[in-house]
């Protein structure tokens, strides 16, 4: 996870830094086959050169970006977890526990759904 070291150390609040570290560690440990890189200033996880999952930080939440398709597929799970989402972003409030099972569903879905994709992103209509 050295690739994320600068991103993590730049988080001033120790509780937020730990939460982000926990999420990134969970993903790396659960999905060791995924590539890791910083893109657009944010941690990205990739599989065979295609985007799987990223996150960024906002004042009220961690923004999880698995692309819009899995957010639509798991809309009911997102609501059940007490989270909100926009077309492209799932918001994990700093004040709520992280639903790691939901994160796994999003990642598993992307790995399977994008297994034959050769581009970094899905086509916009997907």
C-alpha cells in the first residue's frame, strides 16, 4: 500500500486518516489481485487495467466512486445501509460505520461485470 502513503499522510485528522487507512487496507487485503495507483489525486483500484473502485475525501463523507452502474444495481442496499448516493458517488459519512459488505458487493460486481472490458472506464451509457 506504499502507493497510497502520501495520500494517507496528507489527511490531518487522525480519526479520518485511520478510517481511510482501514478502508484501503480492507480492499487491499480482500482483493490482493487488484492494482493500486493514485489517479486524479485519489486512490484507485484496477483489474487488468480497468477501473474498479476509487475514493476521495469530502468534509462530511468519504466519496466512493465505483461508477454509476453498480450504484444503480445496489441502490436498495445503499439505502438500507443508511447511505446516500448520486449518479456516480456513494457517500460514506464520517459519522457512520463503514458497511464493508456493501463495499465488497460493489467491488465484486465491478470485477465480474468488467472482466472482458479493455478500456479504463465503462461507456457513458452503462
